[in-house]
C-alpha cells in the first residue's frame, strides 16, 4: 500500500518527530497539512511551518503550512477546513503535538497542568473529532497518536502526575476510538523505546550532551509510515514500541537510527518490560520516568 495522493493532517509537524513523519510520508507523494504554531524562527526551536513545507515538498509531497493552536477549537476547525478545501479531504490524522513538563506536584503549577492537558489529551480529541467527517469518507483512514501503552503502575505517575495523566489521556483516546470505529477507521499509538533527539531532550530533559545517547526521529517516522500503510479495517488498537515493531516488520539494522552508533541509549518514559528490547539494543541503566 502507498500513501501517494493521501492527505495527512499532522499536528506539531514544523520540527522533530512530526516533521520526520511528514517527510517519510511525502516520499510516497502524500499531501501534508502542517498544523503547528511556529511561523517565525525561535532561538531554541529549529524550524517553522514554512521551512517544514519546503522540506516536505523536497521529499516529494505537497505541503500546506497552517498556523494552528490545537488548544483553540476554532483554530483547529479552520485548519481542517483549509486542508479539506485544498486537497479534497483528509485520509489520516497524526496527533503528534505534545506539551511536556515532567515535574513533581509541588513544582507543577495549575497553568502547567492546564497546558499539558489542553495540548495532549484535549488537543488530540479536538483534532481527531474535527477530522472525523472526512475520515469517515476516506478509503483507508487512520488515526495515529504519539502516546504510550497504558501501563497503570504507580511508578509512572509518582514522579510527574500531571505529565503522565496528560500523555495517558491521549492513550485513552486511542483505546476508545479503536473500539468505537473498529472495522472502519484505524486507531493506533506508537511510542519510542529510547529518547529521541528533539528539542525537548536538548532544552528540557537532559541537555545537548545527552543527544548522542538518543535515536533519530526517523525511527518513529518509519514506524508511523508502516502503520499508516496497513489495512485500517483490521490493524487497529495497537500500542506499538518502535524498535520491536520494526523488527517484526523485518527491519534488521536498528543502528541506522542511532545518533552515535554503538553507544548505550537513554530509555524513554513509560516503556513497559514487554516487549523487551530487541537483541543487540543496549539501554542505559537509568531511571528516567520513574
């Protein structure tokens, strides 16, 4: 199956993982709506909706850069309408945009709780709901979210109740939609086993030095691409860890995704013990996310 001519609405696609997914899908000749906030270059954030559009078109796709704040329902509805008017519909929605502030309760003011829940859980819901009338008409419609498996043990919540509940809010949406739309629209989630080299790692979580212990966003881009080319009627309700899924798909070279091949990798938040890391994958013995 190919994504040629398919229209994909991706949130937060001006940089990082969202842009990597967009570029991978663009190689098939997909139409990409870049729904993101950044229009002007930022000191610590590389990329805007316009630079992303140029990258997508260079990769072989068509791009529609749209300034959109997914916390604002009217902004989302306008962005979805512009996408459908431009490309004739929407086949896929990728809920990539996310806010992160993984801090304990005493250090997390209510405004940070509100931000994370508005962007992560509510934003995923608002975006998908706005796209739903077009997904219902699409030939092989998919909803995809960048969110973790629902592992409800307390050690994922204790260090950062606000952040965990906001990310798991996205996961709950996927769980529900996989049942609500079963046989019609696929709803799946993907999540990285290891930290991914993005602005969040450099600016918030671990600093520039830790980037060498990360994987490239392209590992999630390839994971997303392979999910989005599956039959929507049967491939749904999956919470996939990137490297294990790629290995199951026949990918044998995971080192191609390492920022620095051969080094131990920094584990991401919320990764369960099952499935275990593929053979040869070396994970640092740290307690990130615990």
